[in-house]
C-alpha cells in the first residue's frame, strides 16, 4: 500500500502550496478509513518540506516518481520515501529514503545501533542507514517485481534536523554508511547529486507502481535458513527492533563470567520475529565459540528446525543444539554459556515434567551464564504453563542475576497487522481494544458455513505446502490406538478427519500430504504457515451477546485443563477464570498461525454468526 504517489513536479507543487502534509493525510484517511495521529502528521509537516528542499534542485529529473509511506508486503514496516526512475544503464531504479527528525545522535557499542531522543527520553534504536539497507533487503527478498523487472534499489538516510554528524557517522557504522549513504541538514546539494546519479531519467512513478503491485513471495520459513545461518551465511535480515534485541544479547554474551548470571527478557506477540532472533542468535553465538543451545518446551519447532538442518526428518549432527526445557535438572551452575529459550511462556514447574525437577525457569537460569527468554504471556495454553514476567523476575532475584528487558513489536505474522491481533482480542473477549472493526484489506479472514468447505478450501490453498487445518482439542485421539478410526466427527455436516499426531508427530506441519490431517495447539505453536484453517470446537460459544468458554467440552485425552474438576472443588472461581483464559488463548494462538490468511468454522452456530458479523462491521 502506498499513501501518496505523484511526480516530482506534483510533489513540489503541494510543497510550495504548503499543503503536502494535508494531501498525505487526506489520502491516508481515504485509503484506510482511519484518522492520522497528531505526532505522525507533525512528522510529515517537518520532514516533507525538507524533502522538497532537496527535490527542488534543477538537476533532478522533473518526472521522477515520488511515493510517501509505502508499506512493505507482509510486514508492518513502512518506507518513508521512495523515489523512482531509470539509472545510467537505462534499468528501472528506486531510491529508498529513511527520514529522521533527530537533532543529535550518540554511537553505541552495539552493531548497527545508535542512541537518540525518542518519545520521553533517549533510547537505543537501529542506525537509519542500517534501517534503509534492511528495507532494501526485504524488497529484494520478498517482492517479485523487484526481481522480475531487475529493479535496482539504492537505500539512503536523510536526517534533516541534524547538523552534527560525529555520532551518526562514527567509523563503527562505516559498513552500513557505504551501502546506504547518510545526509544531514546541510547536505541538500550533496543529496540531490546522489539522487541524480541513481535516477538519471524520471518514470512518472511506473517503477514504484510495479513495486506496489508486485506479489509477495511465499515467506521463506526460518527453518529453511538455519543450516546456512549456522555456517555463517545469514539469510534472514533482522529488522529494526529485532536487530536491537539481537545486538543487546550479543553484547551481554561477550563479558560472561563464571559464577555470574545474566538474563535478557524479550516480550513479543505473534509475528514479532522471536524465533527469527532466537535462531540467528544461536548461529552467531556458536560462531563465537560459545556453548549455546536453543531451548523450547514445545517439541514442534525443535523438530522442524532440526529436520531442516539435517536435510531429512531424522536426527543428525545438530540434534543437540535444539533441546527441551526439562534438560537442565541437576546441571552444574553456569555449564552453558547461553541458553536461548523460545516460547518461554510454556515453561513448567516441579512434578509436571520430572520428579527431580523444581522449576524450569530456575533451572535454566542456574545452568547458564546468559539466559535469553522470548515470552508472550497471552500464549499460555495449559494449566501447566508458568512462564511469565513475574516468574522470571522471582528467579532472577533468587540467583542474583542481572536482568535486562526488551520488546519486539508485531511485524510479519498476519500481514504485519497489529490491527488484526487487536481485533482478535476484542472479538474473542480476551480484552477490550479499540479494534472492534476488522481492516479487511490488511488480512484475509473468512468464516465458513461448514467444515467440509473449509477443509476443501485449505487443500486448494496448499499449492506451496503452506496451508494446514488445525482445531481446538475437543475430540478424543481415537486413532492413536485404532488407526482407521476417525478422531474428529462433526454432525450434521458429515465431516470426518484425523488428528496428525499418529504418524508425523512434531514435523507434521512440514510433511507433504498432511493437509488431510488436522493439527492442534501442541503441534503448531511457535510455527507459521501462509494460510491456516481453524475449527473452533464446542469449548468456545456465543451466548447472550458474549463469547463464553465451555471447559467440559475439551477432549478427555487433552492434558491442557488437567486438574480442572479437582480445582472446582477447591477454588471454583479461580479455576474457572484460569480455564477461561486458557481456552481463549488457545484460539488466539491458533488463529494467528497464518501469515496471510485465517479461515475459520465454529461448531457453535451462534459463535459462527458472531464471527461473521464481527468481521464485517464497518
């Protein structure tokens, strides 16, 4: 999506009339239906007038294409300014411009990270040259038009309020400055000359239109790149806050000392790139010669990454790099240099996993010099899940561990749409949000009238092995002991299916042909597909204008709510609240596994009707 697209002449006309920010605001509202935040409008006021000061130089082609606020496919990231034309070789070309209002910048010891005043005070953020460079890498890797039309991309950054470049141009940032030149307040003529070298002839925005209309390539799964990353060839470019978290973790890993513990707590919801950072971090730490491991309670991500690393579905030489969260009972203190804990919210306590164990958070911190926990408390989906900020803080205090914190905002899951996730929270009754209406243009959400039609649609969408069926665990696992038995039977639709667990276990999500089976929370959490089909079982319903949960509708073979009946006798109010949260979180997790689409069918007719109405509001 592009908010504003014009030629250089049209853009300068709006600048001279001092209405460029108004023009952008009007187009934004017309395209999205939303109001523009005051701080964003002020940013346009400040930055776009300065862009006009650069583009007014006569040497710049008059028919240069000018685009403002281009959102990169399948991400929440927007390129501030995109300029297009043809280069000296006559090839289509575009210049990516990252605009910053910063007045002063300090260098940091973190690679590609600077410190500047943002919001209420100074904080660390990515260097604008690195940021522009990474956006170029995203376009080259994920936009078909860039490859098909041979579009040359050149990133750069423009800090139009900054006069002192000593910090931002520090020698440590030279690799990024060489790839994405940086221009300050007094560099308008130099920037104009740079643009003229990149774009000799204008194209009235045709190249930008090609980029806008280019299709997003199927998302390259993290697992496909693990082997190359472990060999030092990073295929996934870390974006913005991902880069900051990655560099912070590396900085904490360098001064490790015996007898001392350090913890980095990283919070982030679906699609924030927690696993991208985790496996990149594993690769880099191993390359540094450190004794590091990727840890997750859930076996599915470990099995998928391991299978991709070895090139088969068998265990191989990298098997011990990916381990379960119960592996650290009795481990010597600080035995591992670093433990990278993905899906930290799934960690458990004593007796649940090992009669000798006490608490997995405690044991992981004890066993490592550095523990990095990636956490999303809204994805706790069983009574046994204890991973939380409070739990980690408690055991940090116990071990006298140095605690650091960071956060990852939404980027890749659900087409980079924070709005879809907020709408999901509101619609499922998890929490009240401002997103009672679904932005239908940003994510493909559909409600089907019957499960047979839904499953057939998923088969049709599975052309790249990127679509699967999942369901709430409301049907017993009959096929475990009777392979020919049907697990999921939904009358009166005549729908019959089997759980995936009997044949493929944790690698079900990547095996060809398993589109005929149905996965559950235990085999898809922490993983992603392009399209997810979700059967909402009878444990979630709609009554008297509210979404309600029905814990007794869960299958006997599901262990997620084990202890529910006993808990009702001890503390009925508390146990009902806990079960209610688990069920809602389960469907929130299932319904956020698709990067591009989520299609659902609810067994409760009233809930199916509510989802239809909620997705069509506005």
